[in-house]
C-alpha cells in the first residue's frame, strides 16, 4: 500500500497573499535559478487586451524568496485544477517542478509557474518607468494592477523578504525618485 504524500506549491506573487486553495501549512522558501520580475502582460486578472496590466513571472537567473504551501495528497487534484485555471490562462506560464529550500533547510520538489519567454504576453525586461506606466493603467477581473504589486511588496516585507527590484518599482509607483540602473 502506498503511503499518502504531500505536494508543494511555490508562490512568488499573489499566491503569497491570496493562495485561494486548501493547504496543510505554509512557510518561507527559496527557489534558486530564477528571480521574480514584472515581465508578463496581464489580459485577464490585472488588465485587459486593450489595456494590459503587468504581473510577476519567474525569469532565469538568480534566486527568488517566496512562500511554499504544502498540500495534502487527497486535496492535490482539486488544488492542481484550481492553479491550472488561475495560472495557466492563455499559456503565458510554464508549469514546472523545481526543488525549493524550505525555511528549515529541507529540500522538496515543488510546483512552480515560470514565465514563457516565447509567449506573446511575455513583456521581457522593461525599464521601471515603463513598468510603472503599465501597472498604473491596469485593471482586470481580479482588481487594480497597483494593488497587486503593492500587496505583494507588503507581504514580502511582512515576511522579512528583501526584494530590491520590487522596492524600486514600489518607490516609483509612489512617485519617489528611483536610481536609474543600466538594464533595469
């Protein structure tokens, strides 16, 4: 008889503060090899095709601190179906299994959603001024785009997770001067 197992989901944007699914526990986690970036045009949740918003994706390189959610085996089919509907809209993300490091140092395989750099909604590496312009104008079925960015930043700060890139975007959204960094 096979033992029940659990499954893990790695959240790095709105999943951190609004997972929307049943889980056994959550804890901070690190995913190496990718970083969080506002790099995906949103045509549904935080914008429309006529006026896209901008949402986070995982891009190659670096590392990303986020939240790991442990899901019971019996809940997994429903959770996976929910996440597929929420995250795989229009195919802008690729579903992948990646090893994450939990807060206690343990390593577990986890479901992660990576930005598909070949997709038409992939925005690439926009400068902060362009990101802010898009974010300020985006509103979709899940709400205003600025709320999404600011709530993600708030939750990361609450968790003690430093994301200097996101801090620069938030400062610009709030009308503060942000240093210009080559390639930002």
